[in-house]
């Protein structure tokens, strides 16, 4: 039977962990109380036996219940929250351990009530805002429908143009972030109240962490957007704000800006014409409807978390009070539980009403009165993990190991991968094998990351904004790795066997190229097979990364760009393989054709720069959108990496002392820059005033030495570029194999880096109690002055 403490840890909302009852600390208080009570003389067995049958002989039940009295005090006019304080009588009055226990229990009850009330108010305000959004949307849709019918009646036929409503432009203001500011205000009020509750107790750290929210409130106020338009419709000034998340919206917003400039110029010239009309077409309403639907889904998710918060905390109070009765052999739990049951977080029914209201509104407006369809959005079912996946992982892993062992034995007997190996094979077939090895090593480490994130309750699906019904589980990632590497090694095994037999025909030389082409076709396959949703999500993320200045940059985008920065050798191998097979060099086995071309050498420089360039453009885009100077400093890190990568490519071509000095200088500066950013910014470590020396206050892993070892390992792996200066060979191995091992070390470093990067991001979300996504709302009413 699983202990309640483990069930409690497994079921609580990770981002709200510090707002839950501190059940473990209360258990520790009870253990100390039990040690103190055990040291005293216990009553005899005869005394206990008769005490149960004759109340007046020993333990009187009614008297036990009168041993405590919980006072309910009215809070200040600013907080408007009741505060509970327990007064102890009889033998508890002289017990310091009992006083400490009930003092902490009161503090936990006040904390839970305060947090619940704040979140409930936040969701209630959000619900009211969404009701107004729906009213505006329905009015605009009805007006659009009437306009379409009038146009159809006037023209006498169906128009192919997108119908629109003409609304007069009033003004343009900065994009509003009212919902986010409202959330921060709620959290700030919660922090202020906790500071008041903790004035005499320093052990609670949540209010100190919430204080940091005040220092970050200005962070979101610098958001700039071109998409905010204010229109007058049916006597209301309504601002339409569609976020610029893709190029079409960006160009549309720029078009609106140009149009408004023309309108303002016409107004200045005194000519009031019909040019001051701004169309709100069907496409904009569709985007607005999609945003409102997403906001309803996130609100419903938050209300579900709030219900979990209430139920788990109530159960925690019941369990801990029963343990108190068992330790003290008194029956006082019923007295305190009556107070808990009547407290705000357990007695309020607003959450239930809000949930029912959201369901009803969502079913009516987004599911056409189909409750089953609505629940697929509001309560998506998690995919069940199949035992067949585990079976096939083992099957493909066994096949891979057998084929790989056979391939290694065959290559060793043929003298491959040594300094005297077959140069044609090493220049043509080996890049394909190394490319796939680096790719699926990276994917395997991503599966390990998912396993560790789930084990440590890091909410990676929320951070990456993955759909809970479509995101890959770690077993599925391992299945993809083992299956694909089985195919790759099997094909390369057959190719090497044919080459060693002396078969060098065009068909045999085309096997590695066919293998690459097969995987590329599988990646873009439009049929709903082999994880289509995941494949297309991967392609969308790649598109957003490559075209980062035109798309809104989210966490998963710059996470992918960081992965690409560690896969420069893979990209260069892909470039060479594409050139070798597209130009038809494989027919003549002229593997030096691509290396001799000037355009190919120039492209090699570009490939070395591209991942860092994409990541730098993402930093620039985020700075433009948010106005945070930290993104510009981060951009400098990738610029230094670009310069170091370019110097390495140039040194590989020209082994001159000048380029060597430049490589050392550029790489050293970039390494110091990257190490600082890894430890301080990405991982949040090296905090001088932390309670954990040179780490941070909040750690997810229990063993601190793991963090110190991780920093040391990251430092060593960051210095792998020294191989380009030292030129040490691993025995008699070919230099290409040595370069492959160095590239694999960088991939391993990136997989190791990924865990701590998301750990820090998760702790930032937990520090702000951010468990659901705040979807921006499209319509904002502006008061008419």
C-alpha cells in the first residue's frame, strides 16, 4: 500500500507545490512530538484498558475535544481574509511541541485559504472577461452574416471575396496585457497577505519568493505589437488584438498600419471621406474565435487544478489530524476538522459553478451543443501506454545490438575506420552512418530527458505547450530510436558486405543515399501513420526556427534551435551527402568533386554559421517583442559562437599558425561566455547568497553533489574544441572517427544540459504559481471619453 505522503506528492499540481499543505513538515513535527511523549512515563496497560470502558477513569472523550479551541479572527480590511489561531488547554498548554504543531497547522490553513481565494478570484475575473469576449464575438459574427446576406442580395450572386464589416477607426494604443497583469496583481496580493501571516515565523519561504514577482512586473509591460486596432462598432470602442505569430498576420498588421497612416493624413487634410473604414473580415473573426476557445480551455484546466488543490488539501488535513490523535492518544481531530470543513477553501462553491458555466458556454458556442465533442477539448484523455511498445523496444534493441556487433566485426576484419582504411568508403558511406548515429543518439537522450522530467515532476508538456494527447512518451521515443537504428545498421551492414565482396556497382553505391531519401520521405509522409502529428509538429518547429524573425518565438522553438547548435557536424554531413548524390558523383565514385567546388566550400561556412544565426535571430525577435535587454546579451553569446565556428572551418582548410591563434582566441572567449550563461542564466546556479552554496535556493534533485558534478562535466565537455588544436588520435583510428566521437560528446553535453534547463524553467513557473497558459484575448473595450 502506497503511503499517503507519496500519493500526495504524485497528485499535487507541481507549479503550486509551495501553496499546498506542507504535509511532510507536519509529519516531522509529529515525530518530534512522539519522541518527547515516548520519553515520558506511559500509563500502564491496565489503565489504558479501563480508560476505554470507563470514561471517567482516565481519558475522557469530551474533555479531549475541549483540549483545543480554534479562534477565527477577521483579517484586515485590505486582505479581507479570516485568520485561524488555535488555543491549547489542559496538558497541551504546557507542551512546546504541541504548540509548534498547531501553530504550523494554523499557518498552513491560513495559507491554503488565502491561495484558494486568490486563485478563485482570478478565475472568476477571467470568466467574466471571457463572457464579454463571447458577447462581442457573437455580435460581430451576426453583423458579418447580415453583411454577407446584404451583399448577396445586392449582387444577386455569391461573391468570391471575403465578406467584411466596416468599422470606423478611433485610435491606436499599445497592446494590452490586462489578463497577465491581473494574474500578477492577484499573486502580489497573495504575497502581501503571506508576509503579514509570516511576520512572526520565518520558516515559510513562499512569500519571499513571491516578492520577486514585484521586481519582474515591469518585464511584461514592454511588450510591443503592431496588431492592436481600435474600432467603433455598435456604439462601442473595441480593440482587436491578434498576436503576430506568423508572417501572414505580420504583413496584415503592417498593411493596417499603412492604411491607418493614409486615414490620418486624409483627416489632417480635412477631407472626411469613406476611407476611414477598417474591415473586420471572416479570417480575423476566425483567429479571434480560436483565441477565445483556447482561453476557455485553459480556464477549465485551471478550475480543475483548483478542485484538485481543494480535495488534496482537505485530505491532507484529515490524515495529519488522525496521526495527531494516534500519537497523543487524544481525540481532538474532530474539533479542528469542523473548522477546516467550514473554512473558505472547502466551503466555497464558486469553483463548481464556474466549471459548470464554462462547460455550458463551451458546449453551446464551440461544440454545437455536442457535449461529447466539447469534452474532447476540455478533458482530453491521456493515451494509455501499451505493453506492446515495451516488447518492440526490446526486440529492436536486440536486433540492433546483433547487427551492430556484426558490422563492427566485419569492419575490423576489413581494416575499416583506421588510418589505412578504404578512403572511398570512409568518404561516401561513413558520413551517412555518422549522421544517423548522431541524430538518434540525440533522440535517445531526449527520451532519457523525458523519463527524468516525469520522474521529478517537471511539467515539460506545459513548458513546451505540447498537446497531452499527442506528445511522445519516453517509451515511444526509445521505440523510434531502436527501430530506426536497426534499419540503418541493417542497411549499412548489407552495403559493407557487398563492398567487401568487390561489388562496386552504381546500385550498391546508391544504398546509403536511398536510405537517407527513405527517411526524408517518411518525415514528410502525409498519411496518418508512424506518429504523423509528431512528425508534422517537428517540421513546424523547424520552419519556425529557420524563419524565426517572422514567427513568434516560444520555448519549444529556441529549445530546438539550441539542439541544432550541437548538431553542426550532422548538418555538414547532410550537406556533403546531398551534394554527393544530387550531382551524381556516386556513379563515378568521385568523392572529391564536392570538396573541390568553391560553392561547396562557401556553403560549409554557411552551414557552420546557420544554427547560431537562427538562435541569434530568435533572441533579436524576443527582444523586439518583449523589450528585455537580456535577450540582446544572449544574442552576443551566439555571435561569439558563430565567429568561433567560422575560425574552426577556416583552420581546417588552412593549417596556418595565424588561423590557429584565431581559433584559440575565439573559442576561449566563446567558451567562457557560454559557461557563464549555462550556469547562471540557463540553469540558475552560482547564486552567491543561496542557502545551497553556489547553487540556488530551490533544487529538485535531493543530492546536491549532483549539481556540482554536472557543472564540472559541462565544463569538460565544453572544452572538447581543444581537440582541433591538440590533434590527438585515438590509437590507429581514422581522424573522421575521432571527429565523430567529439561530435557525440557535444550531443551528450546537450542532452545533459536539457534536463537542468527545463528544471530552471519549471522552478520559474512554480515561483509565479503559473500552471496554465494565459491566452491573450482578442477584444478589449475602451471607455469613450
